């Protein structure tokens, strides 16, 4: 059964349904990078027959495996893990790429793992750099207050990086260079999205 996100809501799980809508029709393989507690991987499995959840933290991955979801759980760093190049019809990553030491190289690696014609979906975290950009956070602040009160705020068990290395503008430029043709979107709740289809 899909994980009930109404009972485990935070700024990242809020966008899981957005990610699921990007899954290409007919996808048979999926990779969730930085899977954490495995919620997104479990929901991907409802749509994709073969799902791998990858995380570098052994303790949090063990908790994900304990959910009983029919997912292949893999401990490792996406930069070095023995993953098949072009092996996944959909590659997802939520609130993870800011943990990588080189965002450009990280996005390139995720793109390499995506199959020709497949889809890469990244939900990232960044910081504001200019005063006018703070205005874009106002809807997210209101949304957080409403949803946190109506749904409760779930604290995931994965490690958190408090300092965000890139601004939103930097992530947009890096994504455009690392993944030509990628679409970048600023999202509410202090997130951005990178959507990319690997050329067939």
C-alpha cells in the first residue's frame, strides 16, 4: 500500500506526489537517490516494478528496509556506487543534492544514471541571496503554517545539512549547464525542482 503522506508531512514529502506525476508512462526501473526513510521509494514501487532506494546512511536505510516495502535497498554514495549507467527509467532525488560536494558533478551523475528517454526529477534546497527573492518565500511561510497545523509536521530520521551551499540562482545556472534542456522551477516551501528528460 502507498505510504499515507497525510500522516507524515513535511516540506519534502509535500512534493512526493509532484515527483510521482513525472514518472514516464511504461517506466519499469526507478532509482531514488538519498532515499532516507524510504517513503518516496515505497510510493514509486506502486507505479514501477523495479525500484532501488539508495542512501549513504546505514542506520536510516535500515529503518527504510524495516518498512517491508518491495524495494531494493542499497547502501552507498551515488558518486561511487556500482549503479548501471543509463539503467533507470526514472531517477528521483528529494532534498539530497545539497549534501553532495559538487552540485554540477552530482547532477551530471544523476543524468548518466537515467535511461535514454527517461526522466530525472530533483527536488532541491537552496538559499536566498537577494532581498526580492525573499518575497517568493511568503506563500511558503503561510503554507507551512496552515499545513503544519492541519497535518502535523513529521521529522524524518535522515541527517540534515543546516548550511545550504547554493543560492536559487546558482542552482538554476548549474542545472542548465550540467543538464542541457533541463527545466528549473522555484517551488513554495523553500524548494526548487529540476526536471530533465535524457535524449533518446
